[in-house]
C-alpha cells in the first residue's frame, strides 16, 4: 500500500505571501497524484492532478504543483495567498495496482493572516 | 448536472442501532468509493464498487460494515450495531471508468453515535 506524508498539519502564512504545502509519497511506480481542498463541513474539491506529461501542473485558484520523481514529492504552491485560500488541503496518490483507488495524506490546514 | 449526492447530511444514532448512508454518483460515473474521515485525520479508504460488484473492500472493518451498489438506485453503506467509535464523516466519491480521472466527492454524511 502507498503511504502519503504531508509535512506540517498546520501552516500559517500572511495574505500575499507564498504558500508551500508539502507532500511526499512512497512508491517506486510513478502514480497518479492529486491535491484536494476541503472547506469546513464540505466535501473535497479537486484542485489539480498529475497523470502523465508535464511535471508542473496548474490547477484552479492559482495553485500549481510539481511532480518530482527523484524526490517522490508533489508539493503544492501558490505565489500569493488570499484569505479565501484558508482551508484544509489533502494530497492523494493512486494505488500502484489500481489507479482508481487513492490514498490520502492526513491533511494540512492552511491559515491565512490578514 | 448534479454532483455526487449524499444523504442524510447528518445522522444521529444510539449505540446498537443501524446506520444507512446513501450515495448517488454523478451522471455517467459507474465507480463509487466510500471513505471515512475521523476528526483530525485524513480520509481512509473503505470500499470501491461498481454496479452490482464490490471491486475492493480492503478498508472495510470485518464486522458490522457492508456496502452495496445495486443495478438500480444509490450505493448504500450500512453499519450495524453502531458504536461510539463509528462517529465520523463518511464521504462518497464517484468517477468515470477511465483511470486517473480523479474523484468527485459528495458533501459527506456526519454520523454521530450517542
């Protein structure tokens, strides 16, 4: 089974500052990779995904992530944080044998200070 | 184009009762997944279903939990004889057959066992 590690359960940034949320996974087989965002009392919304091709992936709301196979990482970034970005973010990785089955990290809560 | 519909949004059950959680996938999606989210934790995979078939139930507790996705009607996650430890948010997601599509999540059912 895959394991997904999100470093930092809470991250706090100032409005306008760079957002960096880290995700590392364990797999020798390049998986499919996803970032989801969850607002309070809601379901998860897909931010972006990597399947094949370009390793720098752009998503909604100005977020992007880069797949680095050598580092088994898929960190999420945004150049300038907005108050509306405050939410919980989950990294997900597909199973090596079943690409429709995902493993989720434990989540990172992003706080944006005015 | 309705998204993934889960009901009820909130469910309160006394210990020993049965809980039934329903999920209607997005139109055109034939794959359904159930995940459980405990407080302060990420999502844990429970079961993956297609119409009338359980594809992967490796995350389902061995007792009291069952899931189905009949030919007609929604997918049902059933928890018999609930205990306090079953209190959690249960999320359903659906996807089309194409691998790597990512999930569309419902808003979840928050089960409270009293």
